[in-house]
C-alpha cells in the first residue's frame, strides 16, 4: 500500500514543454501508466497565470493542452477572443446554451393537454398511484382547462396567476387545490425541459400568491355528525365506515383507504397508521364505535386484505357519496369560502375539536393527529376557554384556612 509521503512524491510537477506541465497520481492508473493531471502556465499582462485543465483519464491529453495553449496565445496576440482557459470555457458554455436554445426552438411545441396525454400521463401511470393519474385528468378538465390548448413553452407566471390563482382570491377554489394545480404544471414543465421541449425558468417559481389563512376551522356538532353518518349509510356502507373511522381516530381519507387488516389490533385497540402524509408513522386507538364497525367488516378477511377494498370503497366513490350526503343535508348551502365548507377532511378537524373541548391537552391532540409541529394544532386552542376556566376554578378554597385566620 502506497504511503501518503510516497503519493506526494509521485505527484511532483513534471515539465512537459513551454507553458505545460503535469503531475502523476500516486496510485491511480490510466491504462498501464499513472494517471496525469495537466496544467497550463503562461504570462498575461505581466502576471503568471496557472490554470488546471484536468486528468488524462478524463480525456485531457498533451495534444489537447497544446491546442488550447495555441488558441489562447493567438487570442492574446490579436486581442480577440478568450485569453484565459476560464474565459474559453465560459465562451464554450455560452455557445452550447445558444445551440440548445436553437434546437429547442426548432422542436414542435406540444400544448399542455397534448403533453399531458402523450408524455406526462404515461410516465405517471408507470410510476405513481392510480389516484395521482386520475387527479391529473380532472385538473386538465377543470383548474387547467383554460391552459389546455396553450403551447407549454409559452406559459408565463401571469398566465398561472390569472387562470389558476385567481379562483383562490374569488373563493371558488381552496388554497390546497390551487397549490396542487401549480405543482402539476411545474412537474410537467420540468419533464418537458429534460426532453428539450422548453427552456428558461419554470413559470411556477415567479407566481405571486395572495397571503391567506387556508386553514379550515369548520367542525361538526354531535347532532350534525349523526345526521351525516345516517345519510352516508343510506348511500354506501364503505363511505359510512370511513367517515366513522375519521371521526373517532382522526385518520385522513387516504390513510383509511391504505389500511390493511394487519394494521388493526383489536385485542389491544390499536391502529397502526403507516406512511402517512408527513411520513411519520403513528398509532390511532379503537373506540367502542370503531370496534363494532371493524369487527363487522373484518369477519373472514385475510390479514393482507385492505380494510376498505377498491371499487365501492375507492377514493372517488367515497368522495362522491360524501358530497351527495352533505348536499342533501344542506351543510354547505350559501357558502362560498372553501374554508367554511364541510368536506371529508372536516371529520379529522371534528375529531380534534371534540378532544380539545373534552379537555385534552393540545400536545396530546397533536400526537394523535400526527402533526410534526404543535403550531398546526394550535388552531383548536380557541376551543379551550371553558376547560381552562374550570381548571382555574378548581383552585377555589385551596387557601381557605389561611384567609379564615385573617
């Protein structure tokens, strides 16, 4: 094994002609000979300039170095063109960028809809969940319908602000829906750039978003929850059971749909929530209401099976039944602000709100919801006043003996 001192000795600079030298690597080989690191050395405006060219094994030869030196000396003599290796490299980089832009300009420009159908959708179908593909289909027909016939390379931040972000200001779309739409366009743009179909900065990076508090604060009363569960039960047992699960465990709809029977431990009353939205696995706990529902659903089912099978219990099927039930009950009648509307996620907020109103600490609620930061749970703090008042009232009389002696 070569020592460090021997390696340094082997790497001493070797003169290879006027303006050219190299050093040999102590251990690395290029073919039968030691690898060489080439360097230029010349004078410019009275100063000694030393510039590294690179390794022999990376394509840098003596002939290439001499060619570079000849070009630099010619430019220094005539006063035209790059005079240093650094300037030469920057010039080549600029020429390459110009060539790439020219090639990109000559390629046919697909529209947003064409790129989705021919390029991005097949890619997602092979790599992502079916729900992601279905979401893309719906976005192209709804939030991005005004952009569908536009060439992808012509999209600007202003286009995205006018056609995607404006509905947020008008309260016709939620902030989360708008962000999903922007992310979708951004992902398509990035893929198109790797295919050489667009160039320049991603338009999403310059989109100005209005500052809004996008947190939903609507939660159900016990009476509303009972009405909703009854309306869902008439439509779909799966939708009813998923809603019940969210109300009493705080699971998101996607977390519920992902459960298998191996994740359910009815004996200890624990539900293992794996691979959730924030990537931190957690546990939920089985109430009497959930035990009865899960016992009914689990009869004869293998542990590897989903608790809520696809088909009638798929995301879009459940969402459709939920919207129909909410519409029948009139929960969202006359409301335009998405933050005030009842959606499936409202059930998760209801779970948290009920816990806080029952006097559970925000820290406990945060852990049950799987929040990474308790700040996300502090939206429920306004529900605590009565609990805090009762806690303070519990101190009454603790100093009664002291005051009685005064």
